[in-house]
C-alpha cells in the first residue's frame, strides 16, 4: 500500500489520469508501473498444468481464480482438444492472486481436490471424456 501512495504522489502529468480508490489521480504510466510491480512481487505462475493418470490428459488451472480446463494432447492427427471444466472465478472475495488455488490428485484417476489456499474452501473436480461427467462442485463442511 505504501508503494501505491509513492506512485500517486510522484505523478506529475494529470492529463489522462484515472482516479484510484482514494480519489487521487493515477496516470496511465503509473497504472502500468503498478501492474508491473504486482507481477514482480507475485512470482507464482498464473497457470499450472496437472498430470492425470491418463497419459493424454492434463488439467490446466488458473491459479488466481480456480478456473479449470481439461487439456488432451494427441500424436499425429489425433483428437487434441481443450475444454472448460469451470469458467467461474472461485475467488468470491475478489482477491485474485497467482498461486491462490492448487489441485491435488485423489486415488480415483478422474477426480482431484481443488483447494483455495487463501480461505480453505475445497472442491471436487472431475474430468471426463464425456461432457456430462465433467464437474467442479464445492465440498461443504457439516
């Protein structure tokens, strides 16, 4: 937060400035500097690939939101594809930081557990070659 104040106070060109949440103007250059600083400070990857027990299938996780895709590769003229398992952000508090979500395999080759490392929420992730068998569902406490 101190870094943001430093950028705001050092801005001299207010021509194309956009207000930040405190009402102080930020220039386009300041906004780009903040984005670059955020990227440098958070060195965790935006995406990770997780191997399944099926040699052709991986799961691609967007680590900041929990969004997941099933990725299948092929050799030659095979059936390579990428399809959505979940395209809804699970960072319900709006804090989308790289590395927030992680996948853990289970003994069932089609199922993984998705963990929100920030708040502890867990989800069952099931991949499949049949679209009707793909899912990401919350695991609730009782």
